[in-house]
C-alpha cells in the first residue's frame, strides 16, 4: 500500500529546507513521480515557495514529474554503453515509442528515462525495463523488446 503524501510529511515534523530532498525521494518512491499537488503540499509543509521546490527537484535528474508507464524503460548512457552504441539505441526507442526521455506514452504503457549508469558495463549497451536488464541491445533488438512488452500487456488485458 502506498504511503500518502500527508503521512510522509507527518514523518518530518518541524522539517526545514535540509529535508527537501529526502521528502521528494520518499514521495517519488511512493507515488512514482512528483505531482503538482505534492509540490504544493511540500511547499506548505516546509514554508518554501513552490518555485524553490521545482528549482531543486529539476536540478536533480532522479526526479520525475509525470507518472511512469506500466513499463518504465531506462537507457544507460554511461561510458561503456555510450562507446557500444547506446545513443543509437535511445534514438531507436524514441522513434518506436514516439517519446522523448522523461515522457510517457499516451496509453500509459511505456515511459522512457536516460540514466547515467545502470552498473552493467560488461554487458553494454544495456536497458532496463521495470528493473529487468536487457544486455547487448541494438537499435533493432530494442524494437523487438518493446513489441514483446506490448504483447504481454495485450495478453493480460
């Protein structure tokens, strides 16, 4: 069961600016993203302007402002993956999904995120879908992976 924003804020009584990042992390962990409502509630709780909350949260690429898709795809852009062609993999995914990094498909099925390093450098290039690693991917193989997830979603519908 997800923890409500109010419950998270209650766990940080008398919190100040130094609690902002931990609160944002907890909200995202529980909600999947940072909503406008969450920003307003955090702003009220900490006594900080909403613009300050957005300023901090947009500085760090760990925070999302849109609900992730049912299948959240992370594309590694670390050095090993970059050298092995992750830029072409990312381009292929963006074309296949008609998305940019940080976006979710209209049907809510897929979301796309670029990450600095997944930590599987020996298997580069790597993507993760809901935490499941796909190693040594190519621009063509990622399209096949997407189609497999679409089939899974259709079968479960």
